[in-house]
């Protein structure tokens, strides 16, 4: 869209009444310590720092906001145009006699709009570009020269060009603003802080209660001590390994081995119900050499399924005490421990069963476990 609408028939930017200008006029009329236009012109002629700060305080925000809205540019670019306009005004005043019927705000606003086209002209070839006066063009050249050769202008023996001191003051003001505008951690609302502290306390209380409950929970004597073999078939072979070369080693036969391996396969898969079927075939068979193993493993399966009554019944049917007496005493005690949770009236019988392990077991680990259980039960 062409920007020619900004200029009237005489080639001068028309006065456009904007809400930002109205805010400026209201401020100038009502604020304490407001500077008169002739005081501002005189301050710029002398490159007075307070005058430049006053212009930044009263004009910078409304003009840059209008530029951003008018040209859809970043605030950083709008600030550059405002700065160039202020410097241009100071340079024009310092270059000779100055007369104008417009306010400093109007002049800075009009020149800031002109600076948009001047700064953008190098990046585009626009035939409709406005004809700017030599003063504005010279200001543009100075700004670029200041940016390119900043150290040249800091030499003490160099004569400062018109408006250079104002440019340095404006740059210092902008640097201070950037420091103060650095992102800082915003204060957390009180309500959010209370909610966050409450949530932390709730989590701490919940965690503490969970730890307390775990520490103070009644011991589960059965599950704390029940550790069945991982494999029935491996346990079976290990049980008779010591008698491998003995003439008295039982002859289990192929049927027994096959059914035990089938039960073991289901057992290791966690299918305890299915593991019982081949073992029941063994206890019903007439081969006595394998029946003790079948009764023992059936007892373990019933304990896995929380059936201590049937487990006790299976343990009492084992006839091969040579190979199973140690395990019968231990698992009988654990069966009584499980049953005692269901029938507290058998507490004394359960204690005697655990004591039997303590006095008769040949394994030190089971004796230590029995001693610990007795302390917990009494």
C-alpha cells in the first residue's frame, strides 16, 4: 500500500490526530514540571541531558507504539526511528536559527515517520519514495557513520558534529532501559505459593505415612519365609543326587520322570492348577517310588494357592522320610503359620510346629528363620 497519503499537497506530513498524541497533550497540560516547547528547543540546542530524558519520558512510548501499529515493525526498529528523529531535531536547532510553530512532539513524530522510509530505502527501490530534505538525509548519513566508526567520534580532538552529543545521551538512556528491562523472575503469587507449599507438605505426609505403615506393619510370617524351588524337576534330581551311585537309589522309571517334567513345565509357567494334574496321576499310580515326590510337590502347589489345610494333608502322606523329613518339618510349620492367620485359635499349635523346626532342623538358615518367627509370634 502506498504511503503517499501521509503527505498533503504541499509535500508536508499532515497532522494526524491519534490517541497517542492526545495522551501526550494531556500529559503536557497536567503533569508537574512539564517543559514548555521553547525550553525543549533551547535544551536541545545546548544538548542538555535532562531535556533528552524528558523527551524520552514523554514522547518515546506513544510515538514508537504508533510506528509499530502503522508499519507493523518491531519495537527495536521503532526506537531507532525515534532516536534518529530526536537527533535530527537537535541537529537542525544546533545548525542555525530555528523557528517552528509545531510542538517538539509533532516534529519528532513526523520525522520518525520519515525516518522509516529513509532507513528502508536502501533495502527497496520504491519509485513513490517521498522527497526528503537535505537535513534528514544528512542525519541519516550521520547515524550510519556513528554506528560504523564509533571510536572516531570518541577522540578528544575531534569536533563533534551537530546533534552528536544528543545521540550519545539517547544511546545511554537506551542502554539503561535495556538493563532495567532485563527479564527477572516475577514474584510468585501468594495463593500459588501457599498451594505449592501445601502440596509439598501433603506429599511429605503421604510418603511418611507410607514408610511408617511399612515399618510398623504386622510381619507376614508365611510370605517372609516361604521360598519354594524354582523348578520341581531340578529339585527332584538334586534330592537324590547324593545316592546316585547307591544301590538303594529309587527306580522312578520313565513314566514318573515324564509326569514330573510335565508338572515342572506348568509350575515354572505359573500354571499351578495345571501342574497338579500329572502329580495326581502319580499318587494314584501303583509306583510307590514316585509318590512321595508327588505328594510333596502337591503340598507346595497348595501353599502357592493359599490352601494350607490340603497342604498339611499332602505332607502327612509322604512315606519317604529319608529324603523328605527335613522339608516336611519346615513346610508343615509354614502351613500352620498360614492357617493360623485364618484360625487364630491354633496359635499354640503353630508355635510348637515352629519350635520343632528350631530343635530338629539340620539347616542353619531355617533354624535362624524359626527363631525369628518365634520372637515375632510371642
